[in-house]
């Protein structure tokens, strides 16, 4: 088999996989996060839910916040978000980082 073909095929598969991952993150954000943090990550001051768009948090901090929560936060972030796997939290984090 042609090596150039194999590299091209691998790049196409990787690109499709990354696009799917981003879509999953957007869908997860929409169902799990947008109700409080806004559709575009703008936050909802009336709910005391901060904006996530343009966050200065590191990727690992966002994932930890989703997975483990923080004692001083209000629900659902007082504890980790129920039913969200580490892979899903990473997909959400990836999507949040695209919000500008």
C-alpha cells in the first residue's frame, strides 16, 4: 500500500474524529452547561452563574471543576457533575475554550 495514501487516510480520520469530538463537546455543553452559563458562555448574573467564555482557567482546572467541583461553589459545582465522564468533561472543556 502506498505510504502517502496511508498518511492521508490517517489525517482524514483524525480530522473527522476531532470534528466529532468538538461536536460532542458543543452538544454536551448545550445540555449540561448552557442552562446556567448561557448558550454562548456569557453567564447569567441573575443566577450568579459566571461567564465561561474567554475563561483564564487552564484546561485541567476546567475539567477538575466539572469532575470534582469546589466546596465554595453552588450546585452543581459544589460536587462533581453527575453523569459526566472525564472524556465528556474534556470535550466540554475543549468546547469552552473555543468560545470567544
